[in-house]
C-alpha cells in the first residue's frame, strides 16, 4: 500500500492533544477548586452514613462520589500523560508531583465512604444495593459487590491514609526516579561506519535487523548501559520489593506477593499457578522453534542476540501513514465498527508516536473516562514490528470504547482480559498479510515473525514472573540486588535449555524491565491474554463472521462482571491445565505450518 500526500497529512507523527483533559482557559488550580468543592459536599454527607440510611439517599451520595472520581481521574491522567511525553522536563515533573500530592490528600479525605461500605455486614449491604433485577443499575451493583471482595485486605481509615501518604512520598516517588533515570539514558552504536546516539527504542529496533553483528551490538550496548546503572536500579527494586511485602503481606494479610496482583485481577491463585506451570512444562515448543530458526539462518545454535532475527535479508521500513492505513483497513475487513472506533484515536489526535529524547519508551494505551477516546503512546521507528505494536495498542483503545457504556468503575477490563482485543488485533494483521501473500519465502517470514511475537508475549513474560517470584523471596531472605543477576540468569537457562547460547551480560537484563518495578507480577497478563486469544482466534477461523457478535459482547463487558464469568460465557475454564495446553497446541500448529513451507 503506497503512502499518499493526503495520508501523510492525516497521520503525522506528532505529539498528542491533551486539551480534553484540561481545556483551554482552565488551569490546574481551577480544576483543584472544582474538586475541593465536591470533596466538601461529600464530607458533609459523612454524618448521614449508618446501616439505617435510606437506599435512595445512599445511592445519591455514591453518585456524588462517582462524579468526583471522574474529575480526579482526568486530572491525574493529565499529569501522568504529560510526564510520559517528557520525563526530563523539570516543569512537567513539578506539575505531576503537585498533582499527585494534592490528589493523595483528596483521596485520604474521601476514603471514609469506601471503608464504611466495606465495614457493613452482608445483610446491611444487601439492603442498600440496587435491586438485582434493575438493569439500569447493574454496573453499580456489581462494583459495590466487588469492592466488598477486598474487605479482608482493607485497613482502618487512619492506617489507609498513612499508606497513601507513605506511597506518594516513598515508593511512588522512587518509581518516578526509576523512570527519570532509565528514560534519560543514551546509547552509542555504529551503523554503516557512522556513530549514532540513540534512545532505547531506537537502539532496540536494531535487534530485528537481518545483520547479526548489528543485533549483537544493539543488545550489548543496552546491557552495557544498564549494567553501569545496575547498582542504583537494583537498589530501587529491592526497596520496591520490601515495600510491597511490608504493606501487602505484613499489613494487609495477603497470602503471597503474587496474590496481591491475582486479587486485583480477580483471578484465582490456582489459575495463575497452572498457567505458569504449563509455561514451564511446554517450554520445549519454543526451544524447538529456536532450533528450527538456527537451521534456517545457517548457524549451529542461535545466540540470545538472534531470538528476533528475521529470516529475510531486508531492512524493510513502513511509513507511519502507510502503517495506519494498513491497520485500519485490516480492522475494517474484520468489522467496520471496530475500525471506526480505532480511527477516532487519529481523528482526535490522541496518539503520540514520534521518537523524542526524554519521552517514555515503549508503548501503552491510557483509558481515562468512559466518554473519552483513549490516548496512545508509541515510539514509531518504521520497523514492520512497529505496525504490529500499532495494531496492538489500537486494539486496547477499541476494547475501551466498546465498554464505554459502563461507569468509570467498571469500564476497565481485568488485566488478564485487557489483552483480549490488543493481541487479537495483532493476529488480524498477521492473518491479513498471510492472506495477501503467495510467496513461500514471504509467508515463511510472516509465520516466523508471528511466532517471534507469540514467544515475546507468552514465554518471555511468563518467565519474567517466575523471576519476580524468586526475586521477591530472595530479597526478603536477605539477598542483595547483585544476587538477583544470577537468579535471573538461571531463569534464562531454564527457559532456553540448550537451544540458545546465552551471553553472560544478559544476567543484567532484568533491571531494564519496567513492569517489574511499576506493576509487580503484571506480566503474566500478557501470557494469559495471548493464550486466551489464540483459542478465540482459532474459533474465529472456524466460525467466520458468526463469531464476531459474541466476541464483541465479550469485549463490551469491560470490567462489569467477574473475569471467570465473562470467560465462562465464552466456554473458557482458566483453572484447567488443558485449556492452557490447548493454547500451546495452537502454537505448535503454527510451528508445524511454518516447518511445512517449502
């Protein structure tokens, strides 16, 4: 697909527009005044809260609370997104810190409503809930019931306030420092005789190069720079782990470090354990793929540097406008409504895709309020894989928009279900490219690229979590951050077996994984989502258009029902090892299809 001048104008690589979060003529101070007025109104209603309160009055008070939460979310997102766009600006950092401090104070003042609700008996709470048959209030009833699920881990009001103050001035500030440190890093590499100074995203685009020396140079430079910072970053991680343990296990009483995330995700501990166990059990699927890839590349054994090596010898580039058109057209072929929702992101300039020094690396989709189009951050380098990343993040955005009829409390899907549309979007793109291609060599490249992505999403992420579990235990047992280098390297050895040659510098790779700092045990959501989508996509291939309405309904649930109930509707049992093994069988089928290409 060629890029036209019109396309280039429509899809410029530029910063996002945040004016919807803070319209022209408004200021942060004015927004705080509005929030303060709502907080005082809620505080005045505190004296009315008792088990005997009239249901209608309670729901009226809660509606005031919900409107206040929306204002808080919008202002918090404004500060966070500005910081993501420029982590090195002292002005932006000061703004975000001021917003975080003030909103923490607000949160502490309105905690009483949530704590009062959780403190009621089941009979008292049931009397105040909207009637079970009232469909107009179904979201509210689910949210209120779901909040009581967290009752065993909730502290009394003063303790919760202290935790909030501790976080904003302690671990949250430390994580902000981690972002500032890692996003200011610069990397030096020589390409075709020219020395270049690159951001991390620009550097790591070279790990997909067809040139083995360039792949190795990119990895070595990333690991060299992060090793230089490893003592500081390791110390940040150790404090993160100790803080996580002190609050969640010692104070709140969670059974384990990962149980905190499982409870937040509303996924049973046993289901996560089974998922991770099956990932270990079936690791030979990817080891077999890496052996096949080594043979195709003409080497005895693949190096860790070569995991994402392309089979073809081209450094193909895709212009941004062309990438956008390709993804939107792919979505259009699947479902016009799906594509229409994705297009809103560009029409409203809610995407920041350009590479800039100081900008946060990677990619994400930020859903703020149900009536707003989500905001997307990319670091678009022009690689083919960036097109898949675009499809992935747009899938997240569409998921949010399909669930926009829900409230601010129930729009967001649980983390493991949050990947259901994003990974599906990537697979639609791969399937479309395969359908349009008859050349065996190109089909081989597309299938291998799909398996590379599945490896990165399933196996790599599962082993990140296995490392996290071991790292948390080690730190609490007195191990130093330096000891974690060996623990991480052992997880790599288990993951790859003798299928890969591991360079020793990879022992420092873990300090460069932001999720384990910012959101401990987040990464299994990727494995969960990918294996789930493989199963769903297989059904789509068999059922065709008949599959789409049910799939869209699944997405439209958002977070308005328990994940197990949503998945049961789709015939999925996440506690079954056979379900997860089924996902690996789909991966094996893809590998066999690849091996059969002549």
